[in-house]
């Protein structure tokens, strides 16, 4: 009989496997043609939940990991170039209770 692999005991341990270092995330509002850059963050789960809530209301908002960037300005330039949307200082997603 095959042995079962033991699951990782901690959420932080699992998260560190996916994102070993702080990272940026990009929130895109396709309805308005704008985006925000958030971070660096260590955990994007609260943003994922909030974007899902907004999507259920019918808005075209999504979340992206732009990759291995170390400077916010580089993320902004790359997203502007690739999507053609404008960077916005006003947050698209506001975390509840934050």
C-alpha cells in the first residue's frame, strides 16, 4: 500500500513555497481602463478574495502577478506598455477591515 504524503503544517510555509520573497500584484479594472500596483506584499489572499467579491457583482476586475520585479516604477511601465491602461493612485480594491 502506498504511503500518503504528509501535508504541510503551516500556511506561511505553503505561501513561502509559492512566493519566497515579497512581491507586487496588479489589480486591473477593465471597465475603467485603469490599474493599481500593490506591494510588495507577502500574501495576496486578501486581495484575491476581494477581487472575487467584486467580480461576483459583475465588474470586470482582475488580479495579476507581474513577475519578478523589484521596483514599483518598473511594474507600472510594463503594465502600461502591455495593457495600454493608465496607472491610478486611487485604489481599485480596498480590503475590508484594513
